[in-house]
C-alpha cells in the first residue's frame, strides 16, 4: 500500500464510528498495510488474502470462495 493510500485510510476510518472492525481484502503486506493506522486509531482490523503472509488473518481457499 502506498504512503498516499495509507494517509487516505487514516483519514477515512474515523467515519466508521467507534468500536468497528476494518476488513481489508487483499491484506498481504507487500508495500504497506492499513493495519497500523486502524489499530492506532482504536479500530479492530481483520485481513484476508488468497496467500498467507504478514497482515493476513485468514487465507481464503480461492478468490471465488469466501469461507
């Protein structure tokens, strides 16, 4: 995730309201992640991807199967 995208996410997440959890689809950290911005602001974070890696909480069996 580019620095510009991380800044955008950090500004946008307060609109969700308190106590919410952010779901990031395609969360494997290659160039950055929204996780820190979410957790620093007091929001939950759950990352899913089709490949295991840093910031992935759940690996989907395929991009077409949401289990």
